[in-house]
C-alpha cells in the first residue's frame, strides 16, 4: 500500500511537472516570497517587527573641529565611545573615511568606465579626481586609546579604516579612542559632491556645507556583521546612532547651522539676534528674521579676523553635519507637531532671495507636518534648510538644497517647483533614513523611494500648483517602456545600478509603486495604517527590506508578495491589453426548459464562438440561453438552484465579456471605466489576484443594467500601463506615419 501510494504520488508529480513545462500561463508571479526573504529569527520577527532579542550598536562622539576660511583646511580631533551591544566579542572596529573617495588612486576612479568623444565639456572629461589639482582625502594624524594615550594599530583600505583593539571588546562593554585628522575642503561646484564650499567672486566670500567631514563608525548588525562596503560615490551611508558634542571654530562673523541644538548662543550671537531667536521659538504664523540681508551685506564687506566656537549637542542621531558662512541670512518659525514644537530654520545667502525668504522655512513646516501625520511625530528639536547652488543632500536636522533665482531676483515656475521639491525631499529624509535608519549603501530605495513617495504626497496636500507627475505611475510609464537590458530591479545594490538608471530605479519607480499600492491596491486608509506601523516599529532602529515587506502585510491583512516580487524583483512592466469585448443578453423565452433536444441557434453563445471578433457594439447583443441546471446523479443540485429566478434576474440585463491580456508581464489590478448610452460613467477595480491562475490572459463577465458604448482600461494610467492605445473598446484606428505627416 505504501509503495503503491507513493508510486501514484510520483506519477502525479511527474504529470504535473510535465503540464507546467508545457503551460506558458504560469511563471510563479503569485508564489510567496518565503524562499527569497531571510528566515525570521529572534532579532527580526516574521511579522516584520523587531524581535524580542533585537539589538544595535551605539557610538557617541565628542569632537573639536576648526575651519580655516583662508586655506579651506579642516582640522579636527574626536573621541569616539563605542558600545558593544552585540552578543559577541569584537577584536577590531571599522570606520568610514568618505573623503578618501576623492584621494589619489581612489577606487571610484579606478573602476569607473569612460571613453573619449570628439567633443566633451571639461567638467566631464574622463580623468581622475585630481583633474583640478585637488589633493583630497583624510590625513590621519593619530589614533590612540583614550584612557592610556597609547597608539592603536590601524589600516586604511580606500574609504575604510580598521582599528585593532588592545583587548577584545566583550558584549555589553564600551571602548573609547581618539582620532586626530585633517583634510582640505573641495569646491563642490567642480566635484558635484555632497559637501564642500562655494566661492562667490562678487564679494569674495565662501559658503561651506560640511558633510562626511569626520571619520565615522560603520554599522555592525545582526544581518551581515560589519557593513564596510567601500564608498564609491553613489550608494550612500550606513550609520550608527549615538550622541554628539561638537565644537565648531569659525570666523566670528559666521553664522553656523548644525545637527542638534546650539548650547552657547550668548557666546556667538548678538543680544538682538538672541532676542529674535527666542521670538522665533514662539512664532507659528510666519518666519522671524534673525539675521537680515542688510546685516549680511555689511559683514560681507567688513570680514572679521577673529574666531568664535559654536557648541552643539545632538542626541540619538546617526550623523552630524554643519553649514557656516558670513553670507547667511537666517530666519525661523516654530512648528506645532502635537505636543512638540520643533524649530524650522533656513540659512541662505542674498543670492537666494527673494525665493528663499518666501518659501524655504514654510516648506520645512509643511514637510514636518505632513510627514509626521503619515509616520511618527517629528522627534528632533529643529530642522534646517541651507541654500546651495544646486542639488540637495540630507543629514539629521539639517539639509543642503538648491534652487537659486536669477541675479536680478526673478525665477521661473520650474525653479520654484524644483526648490520647493528639493526642500521637501531633503527635509523629509529626516524620517527616512535619519530616524528609520535603513542601509543606504545597499538599498537606496528604502530611503529615496519611500521619501520620494511622501515628498509627492506633501506636494499633493500643500502645493496644488506644483506638478506631481514624478513619482506617480503615470509619470513612470515612459521609463517602464524603456530598454529592459539597461534596467535593474529595485532590489539591486546601489552602486551596481547604472548611473542613468539610478534616479528612476531608486526614486521614481519605488515612489510610483507605493502610490499604486496606496491608491489602487490597498486603498488610502489601509495603506496609511500599515505604512505608519512600519515607521513607528523601526524608528531609531535599522530595518531591512524584509522588515518593510512583512510589516506592510502584517498590518494590513493584504497578501502583497506578488506586488513585491513584480515591482521590486523584476524589470517587468504593466501592459494590459483589452483584447476583446462581447455583449450578451438572455433570450426572453425558454422553449425547452427540461434541457431536451436543445439545438444551437444563431443567437446562442456556442455559435458566437465562430463569429469574427467584433470591433464595436453596432452589431447588437448576442443572445444566450439559460438552461435548467442538470442533476449530477447525486442530487446535489436538485431543488437547490432556482433556475427560473436566475433567468428572471438576468432578464433584460446586459452582459459584457472582457478578454484581457497581460503583455508586459507585471501583474496588476485592473481599473475599468464603463461609459453608458446615456452618457454616464462607472469605474470599478478588479484586484490583481484575477491573474493568479492564468498570468497571461483572463476573461471576465460583467452584468450591467444599462447599455455600454465604451470601455477603457486604466483611463487615468494609475497603474503605469506602458501602452494605453490597446486599452480601449471600441478600437480606435491607429494613424500611420503618412497620415501623421499629412497633418503636419
């Protein structure tokens, strides 16, 4: 019996596999991700929440740094206290030396591919980072044990620094060591880096935005141990939370903005500035000007030769950045976030006005309010927006943003939208990844994609005059229509994504995916609850992709494995074709209700199968016969099915059979817009699970009271359908190139 049973089972499996090999309708698009995602454990649970034994490391910093405004030399010394919360012993530590990405012989230059063309702008000529004669990189003066003062052995591997400990660091213990270092700051307009300086030849002054300016601890976690992948420029940062005490020495007429709260305002601000600063903390309607343009113009000319030291303290942050210049105009406003009142602050040169004085601080306010409502109340005491010439970059409580008017102060709608957009985006990064601390070096989408989604939501709620097509399914359709050989899935290592594909891959596609998930798949209410649950679960922790995927499903009761598999693990696109529409009505009379001697007539469904495919509704409905339900010999249906009642219910109704083909490969919900003969419309949504048995083609019948004159699939392109020309019935004639030329 055992052998016979297993033989039958084996034959059945072989038969099923044979059918699957022949059946092109199945390719696993609805298979669960269980075998793809890491196995849940006591650190990261199957629900997507941190496990009962979740742990993470901590690093506190005490730093003194000085900026020389004449030579642009930055010198610093820091004491790092590292807390080993891991359940294992550590013999060495890894630090990041991000400035080494511009040192001679760096890995980025060595591995970057390029070619020579007959003409190329000098900025993009394929040479190394020393094209401009700049000698970048950290100069490490010393690394010492904080207690004994003895030198510690260390080794530099491009952008990574290994420090060997004098004795193993046990679980639960901490260790302090000192690092002294220096580097010469770069011109950010030449190198397009995240930090650097901008020189203003008109008045001879500098504006500094200091980023990755000190050796920082790498992340050590339960997922992969040390995250010490090289910094190649594209993949950003993986960082550990800690507390920072930082003293910044600059010319005394500079204004400094930084991560954290200013500890010594009386030592660095005038009494009038302190008075205005305190007023801003209590003002909620419009920004208070702390340093005016008039004051700035005076400082630009006079230039103090004295120095001042600004002291900042930041608690539970993953990084520290600062900006400094005598050119800074400074305004601020208090923001109400439930029981918290963070201070929104902007620093900008006169070259940013009038746009920055009007929009920057209010954009911070709008961002903190909308993001807090969608995730968690903004927990930090402040948020800065600092003006730079171009681009944008984020750090805890401070970000650097472009969007500069013309020299005469005028600006275009495009400049306005770009400036508002970049401020929302970079301030929004306070939530992802500064609070929900994902690993940017590996998965850019976990911060850029989630943040781009909320950036678009903030614009939608607060800026109705701003274009929000970027990050929407409709706005992504053109990209999804592109060459698949050049694309990479969203779940791709950041540095391995081709540069031209990085924006859509890390920003636009995940934002569009989440928009689709919210608006079409889950619905706003369910999505918002699940998204907020993820943010609150992982605030001040280090989530991985599986934690996001599992949290969204756990908090919504929606099986989304098909969605993650298609949108995040493939480069498939949505292309649903409305292949055919058939119109049916039930015959008004039943001549053979006993189902005897039934003959197919010209109006029966069977005969319609042989008819040519209709191109519109002009031929009228085809008639079908509703027969009595036959008995199957077991009496299961006898006296249980009300055949006459079914016929009566269908009498006079219009039935429409839609044939839909999945040509793009990416399974998707189906949005159908019906237009009726009386001019009214109806929209209905069919879940993506309609494709779960046949991923290539499905048929579905719809019952309508009124006659239909037009059917459109995804009328507003809410699913990123790449070819809407085949989404309409009756079919529209396609113009050939000759007809198009005649019109022109």
